[in-house]
């Protein structure tokens, strides 16, 4: 993955941009595209950025089965803005995740699940987010439920560290937001209430549409790492859906996850 950096002189924010990832797997009706936030920073020797290991865009055609498989020591979040993802696991859960519901698997010491779409389902395009927990072999559990209402033009806080204000949690210092923007509208990078912004950096992924940060354009599937946020404003050049992660890059992490090593 290659990228370039720019500095916004008004906000003193350094950011690194990368094009859509070229790291992918094509299994026919199931395609995955692996985004590694740590690769954006030229002085960083880890594919992850602190506790955020990787962000995987997954595309499943109707009538596709990802058979039962294990995860361990990963915090796995499924964000589904388009389509339906059906989850079954060995604990007896049969869950449907769609644009109104979020799924978090805190896999801990071990968790088995499968994913599928039915022939009658629409095509599925989603993000699966892999967070490195702060400790090994924690209790395995699952969270699933409706997401808060989404207001156009405002960041929606969906998950954060255990014990925080977000409706869902992961066991490390990462907060996740999504936003829908209309063409011509603006929004600042999200901030977490009560958290010193000097301790956080932001990873941005444009799911669809396009936006600008300063004079730099980010198109669909492009990504940016913003270091030293001091109020940088994003401007949508067309209707856009984007996600952002507020990350403590110095948080204690494990590197034993099935995927998020």
C-alpha cells in the first residue's frame, strides 16, 4: 500500500492518504479487500495502527455461505450499510445484521460462527473491523442490537472502549463513528467527549461518495490517517458515506488475534 502525506497549515494536522487497497481475496461470490491503517504512516512498522488492526470490506453475493469457523483474541465489528448479513454461532444465536443493526463479536478465548446470505437477499457490502484487545483470552461474548438514529451531517458514535458512552464496546481504546453527508456539506473530524485529542489520531475510510480534506480529495474506498487533529474540516463533493476511527496509538495491545495480529 502506498500513500502520501500533507500538512494542513491552518490546523497543523498531518495526514497520510492511500488509494483503494490492492490486498484482496476473490472467492467467487465472496470478495474481501484488506485495509491496513498502519501502512499509511511512513515511519510505522506495523500493518495495524495501535489497537486498530485492519478494516476489511467484504462483498457477498446472494446465496453465499461462509461456513463455521473460529476466531480468538479479536474484537470483530460488522457494520452493514447495504444488504443483509446472517450470523449463526455455536452458542445458538441466529442474528440478522443490516443498516439498522450492529454486530460485535468479542471473541476472547474463542468463538465459532458462520455468515451467509440467502438467495432472496440483496447483494451485501459491509465493513468488518478487527480491533486488538488489551489482553489475551478474555471472556467471549457477543453484542447485537439496533443502532442509534442517524442524522444526516452528524457523526454517529457506534462503539468505543468498554465502560464508555457508546452503545457498543470493544476492549481497547478505539472509538468508531459513521456519517452520511449531502453534497456541499461539511463536518469536522469526530471527537470523543472527555478524551484529550492530543492522545488520539483518526483513520478515515470513504465507503461511497467523495470528500475533501483541505485541498486533498478522497474518493470511494480511499483512506486517510490524520495525526494531530486540531479541528480539520471535511467537505463532501457529492453525497457521501464515511467512517472514522479515533485511536489511541499508544494503547496496550495483543497480537494473537486470528485475523487482527
